[in-house]
C-alpha cells in the first residue's frame, strides 16, 4: 500500500466531523474519489464523499439525521445542519447486467477492494488526516502524467457501466488530460454499449463536456465512436466540407472552434453545438465549385429540437437554444431600426446572447474574413448599446398602449386588438419617439377607420 503521509488535504469542517465520529467509534473512514483528486489538483471539490468500514446501519446509528438515498448499494446520506454527505460502506460489486448497476453488492472490510471497483485511477484515491493518501492503483502518477486511465481492465470497467466511456472523455476535457491508450482502445471497441444508457445520463455527461475548458474534445468522442451512438448528427457535420470563401474547415471543425470561442455557459455552448447541424441537409455546389448552405439555420433548429427532445432536455432550454440557433445567421443592417427589429424578433432579453453567438460563429470562419466581420459586429454592439441607453421600445410590453386602452376606446375584444398593437409596434420600432400614449391612441383610431372608434366610445 502506497502511503503519502506528507501530503495534506484540507477537509471541510463537517466532512471532517463525520470522519472523526466514525474513527472514534473504531471504524475506518476516508474522503474518497473526486474530492481527493480535485484537492490535489488545487481545484474546488463539488462534493465530499466518504467511504467507511462501517455498515449502513452502523452509520445510521451514529448520526442523528440520515437518509437512505442508496442503502441497497451501501450509501447513507448524513445530514449536518443544511449540508449533506454521502457515506458509503466499503463494497465489492457483483455482476453487472444492464451496463450500469451491479446485480448485487457485498460489503467488505478491505478499502483496497472498494477502490478497485472505481472507474479511473485518479478517482480511486482515499484520504484521511490519520492515514494520509491511500493510492493503490497509481492515481498520483496519472495525475502527474495528466492521463485518464481505468482501474484494472478497461473492458471490465466499461462492461460494468458503459457511461464510463463518456466520463473518460469528459474528465479529460475538464482536466486537460489525455486518455490512456488501452482505455481509449477499449472505448473504440465498446462504444456501441452506450445504446443501453438512458437519455438523461447521456445528456448530463454531454453538457459537462460542453461546459468544460476543452469542449473541442468532443472530437475525441467522435474519434472513439461515442458520438456515432449518442449524437450521430455530429458525425455528419464532421464530414461535411465547406468549399466557400467564408470557411476554411469542415462544418464539424468549425463547430469545435465556435465552442471554444464562447463563454462556458450551458445554453450558449448548446447553441454552438447545434447551430450548423442542418448544413448537410441543404448542401449544394454551384457551377464554380463553391458550396452553399442556404436556409441551414431553419434546418439546424429542427435538428436541435429533435436532439434535445431525444436527450430529455427541459422545455425552457429547448426554446432558448432553438431561438438562438434559428437566428444565428442573421446579419442585421447597421441601422438602429434593423437592430431593433432583430432584437424584437428573437426577444430583447436574448440579444446579448445572440451577439456572443455571432462572435463565436465568426471566429470559426476563414481567417481572411474574421477581422472584417468582427469590425461589423463591433458596430452592431455600439448600435445596440445606444438603443439600450435610450430605452427604445422593443416589445409589446414596452409599448405605451395596451389592449385594455383600445377596448376602453371602443374596440371590441378579439384578435383585431392584437393586430392593431402589432402594427403600432412595427411603427415604433422604426420611429422610437412615437412611443407615446396619446400619439399611439390617435394612430390606432386611424388604423381602425377614421373616427369610428370615437363614435363608438361616445355611444358607450
């Protein structure tokens, strides 16, 4: 057993309290897994998981408030104030029958056997202040060499849980590591088993990869055959050429560049992943050998919608991403009117995101056109900034006339009310100074037919 006694990890007070209570009652206990890995790397751990020789029932007896979150697999959640910690008994997993769950688990007094069942060496280390770092499978060496490697036989680990293949790529993207050769070879052989994994789990890993510091490592998922199973639409764009003065890369390589060129925010990264998915659908080549993709944004939106439904994304995410994908190729003219119309069409609350999408898209274009397009985008941003500073009306809710105003002025309730408001908004988008109630009321009467509205109001 390798024992790094000089290595010190700062454990949060409540997690350390759990360890101490277990130790005082003569049980082994360690923080384990990702929190150990991240602490060594100087990263802030998201969770502090604990492994122990105590049985689930013994853990429950030692703490006042617990929850049986995974007791069949040895996990008890300990609640201290508002904080929760998963405490899991050392275990050996039985045979896996669904590429995810062991049919049964056996508790063991041996920490090494518990660490042996874990996915990757960098996640198979345990630590306590009393024992130091316990590293049975070379996790420290792999951290130093910046490599993701399975514990033991990769084929066995991936047979136990096929999602580990996506996790290998995701961890590599998050940490900037390489994937060990044997581990990668096993992924290439076994990626088809991802068909047995639920859409929700695939979605979770895909999003974690996309918002990582290296979203372009989606290329590794493509090379290993992962996307062929979980995102075949991506394989199509990786093979789609773009022989056009605006482009220097395949559609897929362009997409990978755009993913790197936008903030690591979930909705933005999803938008860039999907924004050109429709290009293979509309691909044409003219008599000069130049490729075109007319109308690709609408096709990309439809594909994005289909993928997000398949992967069980929530409706709010679906609507926002589809909106941005649908509008990503819009180049508003450099006039305040056209920028206002553009903001109105997609919703002014999304226009700042639209500008980020535009910039990322431009960064993936041919180097010869990037600076010119960035200059254009800077001017759009300037116009947009002035629009916001002036407080120009950009939506019906900002119009200084409401449907109730029209009805009180004599209009019958119905679709015609909305039609009048829409016409007024179009006028105000062109002439912001006209967004005044009295002007709009008078203009609405003209649109409704002269003085009819006044006569109806008087008769009432």
